[in-house]
C-alpha cells in the first residue's frame, strides 16, 4: 500500500470513530483547528426548520440569523477528525459531506443556543434534541 493510500485509509477509520464524538471545542477562533478548503456557507432553508425544532425541544430561543456558517473539506480539532464545530460567539463549521445530516447540524445548533463549550456535553438536551433523528 502506498503511503498516500495508507494515510487516506487511516483518515477514513479515524473519521468513523470521530462520528460518534463530534468535536465542539470553543477555540476562540480556530487556533486549535486544522481546516482545509474553508469557505462561507449559505445554509439551506431546511436549517431554519431544524433550528425551530431544536428551539422547541430545548426550550431555548435564539436568533438563527446571527449564526455564521462555514464549510470545510476536513476539520481536525486537537488532532481528532470532526464532523462539525461550534466556535463562540456564533460560528458553525461543518465538513461538506454532512450538510444534509440533520443530527450533526442540529447538534452544532444546540451548542449555539446553549452557548455550551467543550466535548463534555453536560446537558441531556444533546441526547434528547440533537440526536433524535440519528440512525
């Protein structure tokens, strides 16, 4: 196996592991984050529906229009591959392959509504609201 193929295979395995634990670090700007292919993103209309679902489920209201959306080809947070990332005050980063995956997007939305940092996910709302569509 070539070195490049080995690295790609390792990245796929690591991404699968990371899918069970989305990185949601507050990095005060993506200093601890390695992002490739970063671009601004205009969210589709379905995101507003998902936002309303999360507001209703969590009992917390927020302003959807304040969120700045970004897409990346890859996100690596402190050495771990991530599907999404919330950065205070209202920035959400997603890898391009999960933009239609509701539980990932809702998870990051919930971070924004709760302004909750870190990987601990201390609120039960993450299980109750942001993963209810998860298969």
